C-alpha cells in the first residue's frame, strides 16, 4: 500500500504522462505553497484516500522522479485514479459508453487466467 499512498505522482498531484519540466514546476509550486502555509497544499488525493503532504515528501517525490528507473516503477503504481477530494465537485457521468470503453467479458479467458464457461 505504501507504493500507492506515497507515490510521487500522487504527492505532486500529477499523472504519469507528466514531463520532467512539469514535475519540477509543480514541485517548486507546492514547496512555495507549503512554505506560505496554504491549506490547499497540505493534502493530496490517492486511491487510498487523502494523505498529508509535507515539504520533505515533495522533495523526495521530485528526487524519485528524476531517476528514470525509479520513475518507471512509480508510473506503474500511479495508473489508478486518485479518489476525488471531499471538497471537489462531482465528475459528470457519461450517459453512454463506447464499445472501446466497455468491459471485455472474455478478457480473463483470452489471457488464459480463467476457464471457458
């Protein structure tokens, strides 16, 4: 659970597609906000719920994402969408899903992880 809770992408509030420049900018912005004591910077959402953000955590997250091998590991764990913040507006729900977005019922069978029914 630590790989999810303390994932650098969640700590910085970024997705795995973020560039190095975006990571540095967001990290510096968060450090400044934390130094000013802004409440909005003190918590961050994860799939396991909100966590406390500290300047040390932000610095560690930035350092972890500078190393390409470590970043790759963190990208795998950061594929889950963070839980919505309690104070955030609800996301709109799509009324109809396309075939590409629909679940594939036979996926486990096709991958050899389940028997045919």
